[in-house]
């Protein structure tokens, strides 16, 4: 994680890179960045009243078992709950919160597995169950996405690019490791 924090030479903002199955939150004016998200689900959060921003990125292998899917959806729900509890403790009203869901692509070689679509639906369900309106979505399709979220302005830039249909190596999903998920649950206080 040595390059997770990087000073952007073009501006005064520090870029914080969010990798697969990571959660990064900030109120310090940094820019949150994630790249090459294909079937991954990215949750972008912004509360303009306090300059809060957060990126939560979830991924899973297209060959995951049902037990691995349960672990990832449990992790997604725990991350969303912990983040929202933290916002509540900061007296941030949920109606001041902008939530965006990005990613969840599926390629033609993995259409029968629908890992991107399943992650997208799990993300939508996690916010709907908590009564939080998702302000925008860029889900599905056959493109990878990179995005930048500025915590001060709330500016969200999503860049999409087509991926080759016949190359599974472009999927950024990682195999689920129960030890990794447990460690990340302990670190959710970001």
C-alpha cells in the first residue's frame, strides 16, 4: 500500500488510491481514485456540508462459490452500515448524502455468471434497505471504469473504456479470502 497516497502534481490535492475490496473515507480535501474496475462495484459517497467523501470498492471472482458470495455481500453490508453509522455520529443527515453506484460490468465470456450484475444488485439492495436514495448509477455494460471523486467539491468523474470480449485477464475481481475479509472488517473505521 506504499503508493495509496500520492500528491497530484497538477493540483494541491492528495490522491488516495482505492484498490479492490478496500474502503477509503476522507474529510480532508483529498481526491479518491480507483482504476480499472470491471465487474467490481464502486460506491461513491459525498456529503457536501462537511466535505466528506468515500469510495468503497467490492470485487469477487466470477468463479466464486455461494459461500464466497455470502462473504462478499456480508462484507458489503457491513461496510455500508459502518460507514453510515460513522456519518450519523458526525451528525451528517442522510438527505445531505449523495450516493452513486458505478461498475458491475459483465463481459460476453462471463455472461452466464453475472458477477457484475449480482454485485450491483447487492449494492442497490444495501442502500434501499436503509432508506437511502441512490442519486446516480453507471452500472452494467461491457466496459471497465476509472473514477475520481473530489472530497471538497464532490465532483465525480467516471471514465469508461471498452474491454476485449475474449480476454478474462481484464477482470479485476480477486478470489475471496476469508482472512482478508475479516481483516478488512476490522479496518472499516478507515
